[in-house]
């Protein structure tokens, strides 16, 4: 370890690195020839970004619209829960509606009482766009990852 370049000690799993060095050929205990890479210099090092850092880099979006269906909440492993629902949104200056899927993760579900949202509620959603994906019609879509939610008007309940 004392022969490592000083800046190699800060590297963590998931980081992007570029190393300089050389291959060293040796024989292991059973006499087989082996090759290992010996790093002599870390040329560049970009630490893996935390989810908080990634969120900070994404532009924020505010949408207002009616909830299209009661949220679907699904636990997909012991640590993570996701809630998904759609809201009907009009682009400024247009009468055409589109459906925006909203994704809410883990503790945000309880924090914003997502399980209490009902079809027809008029909401204001603040968040950022997640990764693009293809829907069942092979159209490119992008979820909005919720950071804030306010019910502006509750749906009429019979």
C-alpha cells in the first residue's frame, strides 16, 4: 500500500478513473504465469455522484393538472416502494392535453400523502424529469420524479 500513488486512496466503488501503469508478469504459487496491472498514477478521477448531487443538476419542473387515477403503490424489494400516477396537463398556449406519469419514491410517498390522492384531484407537482424510456407503444416517455405535491382542489366525492 505504501507504493500506491497518493491520490489512489480516495477512489471508491462506482467512481470513474483513468490510470497509468504497466503490466507485471509473475508466477503464482502453483507455477502458473499471471499478469497484473500495476497502477503508477491516477490520471483522472471523477467521484460517483450521490442522488442528491444528481437531483441538483436536473432542471426543476412545476406542473398543474388533474390526477387521472388513484396512485398505484408497489413495494418492489424490502427497501424501496414506488407510487405512480398520471396527471392531465395542458402546455401553455395549447388546448391539447397530455398525460404525464409521476413517480414518487420511498419516504416521499408518506410525506406528501400520495396514498390519499384521488382521481380528479387538481394538484401542483414540482420535481425533475427522470430517465427516458419506451412505453408499450414504443413512444419515448419520461417520468417526473416528485419532490413536492400540493392538492389545490379535491375531486368531488359522492
